[in-house]
């Protein structure tokens, strides 16, 4: 089966059509890892490049990400751990006191688009909730965001709570949000910082590959 | 079903009330009866003498009924077609087109950063940019060809430099009546003869009086030639308030209008129905530096008011925007150009010229043309106003998304975000991204884009046989003047 059709359909952002093609490939006994790597991820790479070059725009990219993520719902149960590579599970949320979530949601969609299983725990989450989510879902990635300078320090508190619970090393921590900077990320002991939702995936993948 | 609805399909902007316009109009008629204008051209004086106008030497006073009779004959619509034969420029009420200015003696040299005399090649390059950039609807020469064999025939060479690199309609300056005749001959060759040119004029002849109330020989020659051939022309006074016009904007508008009305009567006496466009670069003399200001807010205000008057008179309007007094393309340039672009557009003037001028109308800058492309896009976007149809009120969508939802991935966003202005040169990235991309300024990006267009854009070439015919007209003019 020609997997380039899956790639093309993904780039055009046609969710229903893509899902059908993925199901068809599964029924034709194409290896799930090949569907993911040669079909879907090749497509998302192309989308990522077009986005970076300014040839694709947010609504188009997210449409592709949505298509990717609904196909992953079908494909994920077929995949072995090794097949997935870096694209594991991610917990993402907004810290306590902050009800802003569009940036975090955009990032979540981008990660889903890259093949991650994303558990979005929502807004105004206490330190304890972050720690419990990490314990429960055992993600390899934790994302946090804050839009307010008043809530920024909470992200450091979550990292401290993870340390106290002895699970800090289990996850790579990435943070973002308008007032956040690279220096701030270093200061609170986060692993990664992304200046915007669009670049978060690229920064994460690069880091995880070299880890 | 709703009744008594009024929907604004665009923004609305008006400086003068109809009562104020009437005051200015009647005052202008009064000027023509009381003061009159001076006309330095024997043929025109003859025409006035054989009419009901009162002629004393070179001074011509015109009774109001002559003006009002003449006004009845002026076309309110003129459509231009470039050498690509596209009837792209419709000069009619509330239809706005942007274009460059003309004849700047100096050019900002992009390599040395110095200013120097403008050459044929510079005009060529400006024409290329105007052809390439979508927000320019017509071309004036931007610079003046100063390396032509003879200053008396530079206008024909300049037209050629423009034609080589630009397929869009044009506004042309000329040395005198003879020069305009040659340009018209060239235009007829391109459009397929005199009759076709009448239906598809390629250019408007730019003509100006000398304020206050003077009409020199060459200007009148051109006017009479345009009238004879029914060639679209504009008579555009360039008064500076406080020097060649009253220091008050109302007074300047009165005088400027009376200058235009005199030309309207003259063309009517020559040949009723001449497609004449009203104009005016109405601004102030800077009282500190004694310069004619292209960046003054008074220019924007007076020009917008002048446009209000033109609409009331049902005459097309030639206005001014996108220009600055700043010597280089800097913060002052951007601020002034944006202001006069904005208000000239909102006023609804038909042809807005001088886009890209720097150094109060003396210096040409290719980069300024590129910067203005972006600013014209912003201004046009604002002018679109706000659609309030059901799909735009988006009630169903708001309900569907609900509190705490998001709109980015909805079909509605996917459909409608493309109606927004899409910046090409402005940077809207976050700080880190901007820094990682080299911390470029707007001017850095403008320079890159300018170079890119000059290197890579290709104008549709002109037919070789036609080029030869045009060059024959120029050659013959050069021989006559050698």
C-alpha cells in the first residue's frame, strides 16, 4: 500500500478521509510502525516545515494536528512501545491561580499532532494535582504554562513538589507563557523553554533525541 | 424581516459638511468674478475673449454662469488600461487607487547611502517595483530621467523607462504641449490607434497651475492639447498655505478650487466634455525651514477636505499620500507616510499619488516604495469596515464553543481568518524568535524585499516591433531638439 497517500491527506488536513486510509492500511496488514513513521509523521514533518517557512498558518496546522490525533486514536492500540519513539505521553496544564489556557491548548494540540498522547489536566491546577497526574499517568513529558507574572513562580513550586515526591527525574519539564523567559526556566530548574506554541514540539523532539 | 436598516459596507470619513463645501464653492466662484486668474497663453486668451469672460491683458475674470455651464459637461468616470490592456483603473466616485509621484531630481542610492541625480535606470527600477507590488494601481515616474540626451525631450525617454518595466496605467508629466503630443502618440501606438486610446486611455496627463492664480504657457498648452484630443488630464494646484495661498486651510481650498475651475472653463471653451480630474497638493510652508511640507498633518486634512469638495462637484479627485519630509526612510518617514496614506484613502480620493516620496518631494527611494506596499495594505484593511451578517455575528458558533472552549480549530476560523490583513514585512513574532532570526528591523526587511524584487521579478516584456515604433517617436523628438 502506498503510504504517501496518507502523508498527502494529512497535509491537506482531511480528518475523516485520513482516518479511513489509516484503517484501510491496518486492515491490509501494513505494519503500524510504518503507518506512523512513513505515513503520518512524514506528513507532520512536512507541515512543521511549511509552518516554519510561513507557508502554512495556525488554523491549517491545527487542522492537520487534529487529523493526526484522531488517526492516532485508531493506530495507538496497535503500536508497540518501541514504535512510538520519543512521542510518548505528556501531561499539560496551567498552574494554580491562572485561568488562561489558549496558549497551553495550542501547545497541546501541536503535541498531539506530533503523535504524543496528551493528557490535558486544564486550568488553575494545584501543585498536588500536577504531582498526582505524573504519578498516575507516568508521562515522559510535563508541560506547564502561565500568562501572569503573579502565577509564574507556581511553576517552580510544582517542580519542587515533584522533587519532594521523588519523581522529578521521570519527566522532562517544558514551560512557556508570555512573561516566561529562558532564564526563568533555568532559574526554576525546568528542562526546556518554548517561546511559543508553534515551536514547542520541535524544541522538545530535538532535546529528547539528544538525551 | 427588519426595517429601517442601514449597513456600512465600509468605513466612512468626511471632513466638511455640505454647507461648508457650499461656502468654499461660492467663495471660489466669487474669486473668479472678482479677482480672476492670469493666463499667459495667446490662444487661451483668444478663447476667453470670444466668450463672456472679461479679459484685461493676461487677467481673465469669469462669470459664475460660465463655470456652472462648464461643470455640467465633465465626465465623472474615466477608465484607464495599462499596456497589458486590462481596464484595471476605474476613476469614479469613492473608488480609490494608489500610485507613485513623479520627477524627483534625486535618488537615495542604496549602495552608498548618499543622494545623487536620478537616472533612466532608477525610473526603470521604480516601474518594476510598481508592477510587482499589488497595492500600486498606477505609476508615475517616481524619479526624473536626468541622463536623457536633452532636457527638452526627457519626458519621452521617461515614458519609455516606465513602459519597459510596468504594465499598469500611468500618470505622465510632460515638458510642454509638444511633449504631451509625443506621449499621446506613443500611447496611441500602444493601445492600437487614436480611437482605441480614447476608449482605453493608458495615461492621464499631469498638469499644474502656478499658485496663486497663474497659468503659464506650457501648462495651458498641455490643457488645450488634452481638450482637443479628449485626453484625460488633471489640473492640480500645489499651493503652500502662508506663501502661495492663504495661511488658513479654508482660504487655500477656495483659491485652489478657483484655479481648477478656471481650467474647467478653459477646456470647455476649447472642447466640451474634456475628461478633467480635479487635484491639489494642498499643504503648508514650513515657517522654520521654508520648505513645502509633504508630511504635515495639514496636508492630510486639506487633501481630505478637497476630496469632499470634488465629490460634491461630481469630479474625480487626484490626491496625495504615502509621502514624507524625512531625508531618509526612518521613523519620521513611516509616521508621516502612514498618516497621509490613511486619511487620503479614507477620504475616498480616486487617484492617490506621491506614494513613496521622501525628502519633501525631492528624493526618490525604492525602499520607500516597498515599505508603503505594506502600509497601503493595512490602510485598505481598515477601510473594509465590519460585516454584521449572521455568519459574522457568529451566535451559533459562540454557543457551540461555549465558555472555556477555543476557536482556533473551528471551521469558522478556518474560513474567516483569511479575510484579515496578512503582513509581509511587519514582524509579529515573540521576542526570542525575533532575536534568533537576527534581530532584524523593519528597514532590514524592507531592504531585503527590495533587493529580492529587483533581482527576481520579471515584468511582462513589450512587443519588439512596438518598442521600435515608440523609439522612432523619441528619436524624431531628439532630432527636432538637437
